[in-house]
C-alpha cells in the first residue's frame, strides 16, 4: 500500500481527538521481524502526551495492564505480516482481518490478542502489517523493509502531529 493510502486511512481511523497506544511488535534478532520495534524507537521523542509508545517485543499480551491504565481510544499495532505482496508493502488491517495473516514470532496470535484487548479496553484497534523479505536470524532490516519503516515512521509522525 502506498504511504498516501496509509496516511489517509490513519487520519480517517483516528479522527480529530484520540488517545493512541502504538505497539511495536517483533524480534530484533530475526531481521525484518523487528520492524515494529524499530518504528516505535523511531517515534520516541516525536509524539505528544496523548500517545503511548510500547516496544513489546514478541509478547504484546504482557502489556495489557499499561495499555488499560493509559485508557486509549485507539491501539495501533505494528508488525511484520505475511500479506502476500512485495517486501516493504504496508497494509492497514482491522481486527476481523488479522486472523487471515501469518505473523511469525508470537506466542499468542494477534487476532486473539486484539480480541482480548478490545474486551479489556473497549478501544478501536488496527494493525499496520508490513510484508517482510527476510525472517532469518540477523539484526538488520532488508533494504525494502528499511525503506518502508522510514516512510511509515514519517507518515505516522505527520498524521499524529497534524490531527
């Protein structure tokens, strides 16, 4: 998905007033799988008080307490996902669509986590899934995913600063 489409979908989804939790999911030791964590790190220091950034590694379910305490209106998960497109492609996914995605390194499937989080927080939930190229052991992102991470980070910053 082109970043312009992601930008518009984020703007439409967030609306004018929001308390947003951004969850970066992934394993930094498995190349492109770490992209969610990399994006959250890129956003640090560039958000406002109505946004909580969480680097949850491969266990997002352990962060339900802090998420609930923050009392968000929206939760945005960012993760690598087998979405059937070329590496670096981004797809904005709603919880009911998550079940069809293959997410590589999680103990708890993201659709189960999203359902549980929805019940616990009564918040709007979405996933930004990025097609990985390489999930082998390694600490660097592929070129395609690295470019997508930069573009997506810039898009998220632009959207949250202009809403």
